[in-house]
């Protein structure tokens, strides 16, 4: 009986933490991105992945005589939809100008900030564009 009470209590505490927006809802940190830096890339969309938990823009960027492939992480499709996005917002072959915060380790990837489409329309992330980090513990 005592074990059952302990298990019930632990389950209740886990549910309460999740319902209150505690750590159970935070799926990862943004620490892998250098949010104090903003990079601008001009390139061609090779793929737009409308996937959970995060969408991705795969971008081919001219680099001298070569092309460098970048993988840019966005918000979830659910949140992007609320911001005016759809699964067809970007298409393979679109020539875009994209701003992002790069990965700290120097690999070609980053955290999406905004993108200017061929039509001139700008799609935004809602994140600060001035180097102010988000989702970072304050000391």
C-alpha cells in the first residue's frame, strides 16, 4: 500500500510540473546557437521540412566556386502557422535572404530569425534580431 501511495504521489507531482509549464515542457535549450551573432545568408532553398518538433530550412549558399549547405532550425509547425506560415511558404528553388544566429561550433547551421522571399514578403520568427538571447538562464 505504501508503494502505491509513493507512486501515486510521484505521478501527481510530475503532472503538476507539466501543467504548470515547468521543465517537463522545455524540450531543449538554445545554448547551441550563438544568439549574440546575426548572420545573413543569400541562397537557394533546397528543402523546407515542415516537421515536428521543429521545421527546418535547408539552404544552399554560394561560397566562391562551391556551394555550402546550411540547415536552419525554426519553430514548430503549430507555432509557425499562428505566425502566418504554411507548409508551402517556401519552395525548393526559392532564392531567399535569410537571417539567423549561427551554431556555436562553426558547423553550417543556425536558429532562424527571418527570411525575405522572392516576392519581397518577409516571414519572421518572432525572436529578437538585436543579439538578445532567448531561452537562456539569467544569472
